[in-house]
């Protein structure tokens, strides 16, 4: 009888665990993180926040070249998932911008001839200094890159890379597959250049309509840029991809969000400029309570002083808790929270190359709306989201 009762309780526990977890997964926000991942702040922090949030089902991480070359970024994502003992799938995507001339040395010469000062070129700087890139170990298989960078044997089983450049990337195929599997349920958090997402649209024009919403970290509409005077880094790397994405119709166009702002939300440089850096006491607590290996990464790359480079955490935090957004566009009132504006980006090679801007009207009926984040609830962001979600479990 005792054995029978013991087996009964085990079966009941397994039954409850399966169905309770199943029900919980069905109510969670399904998310794909598209990123040019780096170790630590700020991409790495966004990854940990989404992975650890109990209301987020992170379906996968898609990698795009941006801050770093593609395979180096993939290695970074894999290592940080390992640190928190997560098995989330990683898909390698685009290694270069859509338009080939964009990553030719001659293009940068033309930008400089126009008087455009490039402040930060990310992985594209190798095209400015081609003589320095030929012997780079980063041209190896991404598993070799991982072992080279972290001096550890590669054992991660959930990373996928399609070497054949005549086919779509693993990231593109994954995005389209998931959108078809979960129509109007997925949020894309795009915190890198938009090449992967643009390629998904080019392969399947219905793709954006099957995505619930897209949340970008990109663009500088009402303020100076950081890659150049006029352009924000992510969208500067591949402005043609950004143009395709922001010109698409996302999600349910008949919903309130679809009508008001096309289901696309932008956390660009405006919200960064309007938000203080992480409070030092919060950063100190993060260092005291986060995963030991992640702490080592933070100390190595950021040091003990609270970082200011927190761009990507806004997009991740918004998806976890939309209440962080207090105002949008160029307004400082709560009334603007649902009011989208028409947006565009300049892809012409002139002095305003890659500049994102707002149009007052849509005369040619070819622009789409977006909500441009302006101010956030800093107490909610830092005390209730950032710090708790980086704690070691």
C-alpha cells in the first residue's frame, strides 16, 4: 500500500507539473531576441533579463553582425546562456548588410568625403582597415571562435548555422517558421542591425503580418546619433534593412495598437538621453548577487562603475513590463503613450546618410507609424526589473 501511495503521488506530481507548466507557457509572452550580442552590457543583460523573466517564453536568439562579427557574437550569446544554465536555441544569421557596397572600403571613403565622421563602426571597421582583418581568427567555424575566445571546449548543442550563403540563414528560416507556428503571438526584440529581419521579410512578405509586434533598439529621431552625428549605430550599419522593416505592416492592423502605431515600438537614443545611467547602488547590488561568471564579465568589460551604455535593456524591459513607458515621441505627457508618428530613414549617400526622421504627414501613403519611446519609469526599470532579473538563481 505504501508503494502504491508513493507511485500515486509521483504520477500526480508529474501530471500536475506537465499541465501546470504547459498552461503557464501558453500565457507567457513568446519572444525572439535578434541581437548583435556582446558580453555583458548591454546586449548580454537584455538576454539575461528575457531569459529569467517568468512571463517570457524566449523561443530563440537570432544573431546578426553589428557590434561584433557574426560568429564572435554567436559565441558570446552561447557563453552567457551557459552561465545561467539555459538551453535556449541560438541561430546564426546575417554576417553583412543587405547591400554589398555598404561594406566596401570605397563606401566609407565616400562617407568621409561627405564630411561624415564615423564615431563607432562596430564590426564594419574591419572594412575600413582591410589589412588588419585577413589574419583574424574570427573567420573560423563559430565553435572554434568560442574555444579561441573563452579557452573552453565547445559543448553547447543548441546553436545552428547554415554555411551555404545561397540559402537563407538559419536565423531567417527560424523566424519565419516560428511566425507560422505562432501567428500573431510573437514579439521580436530587435537590438542589433535589422538585416536578419529584413531578409525574413524579403523571403516571405507575409512574415511581418504574422508577428504580434516588433520592439526596436535603433534610430535617433529627435537627437544626435552615436555612429555619426545624424545616425544611431544599429540602423547606420544597415539602413536599407531598417527601411524595409519600418516600412512593413506589423501584426494585426485592425487592433488598437495596429491603428495607432503599427505594432512597432522604438527605443532609440531619445530614451537613452532622457534616462539616467544605472544608479551606482543598484549596480553594486547586481555585482553582489548576479552569477559569478557573469560578474566576472561585467567587471572585465565595465568595471565597478555603473555603466551608461544601457541602450538594449530598455527594449527588453518594455516587453517584460510595458508599464515602464511613460511617454513617447517628442512629448513628455502620458497622453502620447499610444500616439504613433510617421517615420522614415534616409538610405541615400549624402550628409544625412542613415538618418532616421519623423514626417508630419504621409502624402505618398508609403510611410508607417511607430511609437518612439521618450521617457521611462526609472524606479520600475532599475529596482523591479533590472536588479531582480540579474540575480543568480
